[in-house]
């Protein structure tokens, strides 16, 4: 690619960035913790803030889609955290990724650098989809006559979002109401065909189910017991279906227990990136897991997905969205039996019909 800058255009229907009518594969380089995807010759920049977590980012995809269509030639920047930088770079909507290092109060040099970055960029608008105490500090860093329009929850911003306490419905719908309150037209579901990756190098069998037995280490109440996952894996094995475990290093203890009780499971914990999780889910007969990020990916790409929830999760607001999503919920997940889960788990291509989605199809 030459050094000449070009401006892409956006197709709301195809979800692709184009140059001279042809799809452009994003560049991915990281100078000074900024991922630059492609240069744009425009004087206007728009910042979208979504720091995490993974499930929250997945529920933001339709909002990202709408924002990009509303700003087809502006430089659109996503501010997120390091674990999701590469994931954001793979999305078709953003021209640059800023990694928020979440500086501590005493890290004055980091705050000065952050303020300089925010002020140096010719921001015309900020969509603060995180809307927490940290991002309200970022709003204050932009104080002055040149402060851009700000859509969020912080007092004094130009485009205050609706009061979420007065809104019912799913988090995805709340985020869409947020951007709509700033004048962004809603254009329907985001295209997720980009959410995929080759998986041949894993050597997976033809018939398998994805299991996501982990969760945040500080929220162990979200875990269905590892022994129950092992029992379910053994039952699936007797039906000729393998169990593929997805997770991170933080899930090693639970996965080690499953492997001890069901030694034939396929352990991919710590070996997949998020796009590979999507590729694996697209090939799977189904997916089952706790209230944790990868399950939102399996649901989004169409795998029949069963989420297991404790009473801490508000299902109507927080459940993953997709064409074939179910959930089971108990006050304590230890009370949820393997028999109940096996009876509810829907699989494709093995004679078990995909059941009705947890949400209407027009809300995918």
C-alpha cells in the first residue's frame, strides 16, 4: 500500500469498508498503543468508547453498526481495553483502535498523555457507550470551548442518554436508545460475517459441542459445577459427540477437574482468540456455557446456544442474542441438574430440532 491516504465508504447493507468499490482488508499496526487500521483523509473524528467486557461489547454491535452508517466518511475510533483491541480491529466499522490503559489516580504522566491524545485528535463527537465514572473523567479532560459533542450519561454533556433505570428491555436495545437519542438512525442488525476464522489447525472432529465452563475469577457464583460439565461431556460422548472446552488460563482449575472426570474432552483453553471461538462455534453442533463472554459469540454466529445463569443475571436484559438461544436459571447453579441441561440442550444436524429463539428473530 502506498503512503497516499484514501477515504473509504460504508455500505450499511454489506457491513464492508470499500476503496474504489473494492473491499479493503484493515491494516493492523500498533505504534504507541494505538492500532491504526487505515488512514482517512478527513478532518473529522468520532470516538466510540466501549471498554468491555466481552459480553457488553457483543451487545454493542448493532450500535456500532448504526454509528458507522451515520458517520460514513468520518474517522471512527474505538477506545477499548487491551484484551479487546485485536477484536475491535477485526470489526468492519472502525478506522483506529485506542487502547485505554486505565491509569490509576497517581499515574499523572499517563493522565497527561491521555488528555493530550484526546485534545490532539480533531474530535467532533464522542459516543460514550461505557458511561461510567472513569469515562466521565475523560469528559472532563476535554473541558473548554473546543469540547466535542458528547453522547453519554455524564452531567453537562451535549447529548444525554435516556435514563436506563426507566427503560425496560435488553441491554442491546438500551444501547440503541442511547445512540438514537443523539440523532443516530437505527438501521437494523449488524452483519457478523466478519466474525469468523479458519479452524482447521485445531483438528476438531466433525461432531462436537462447545463448552464454556469458566467465568470471571471474582464471580464464581456464575459457574455451573465442573463435575456437571464432565458428566454432560460423558453423556455426549456416548452419543458420538465430542466436547470442546473453551476458556482462558483463569479457567484452568475448572477445566482440569473436567478433564480428570472426562478425559476424552478436547481442551482448547488458552489456545483460541475470539475470532477462532467464532469459527469453532460456526462448525459446532451447539454450545453450552455460563454467563461469560464467549457464549455471546457462539450465540451471535448462529450456534444453538444454552446459557446457564444464577440469580445474579437478569435474563431479559443480559442474555445473549442469536437465532437459537435458550437459557436455564436457578438461584444457585449447583441446584441445576445434568438431566435438566441435557434435556434442554438443542443441537443441529443430529436429529434434534433447533428450538424457538429466546428473543424474536427481528431482535437478533
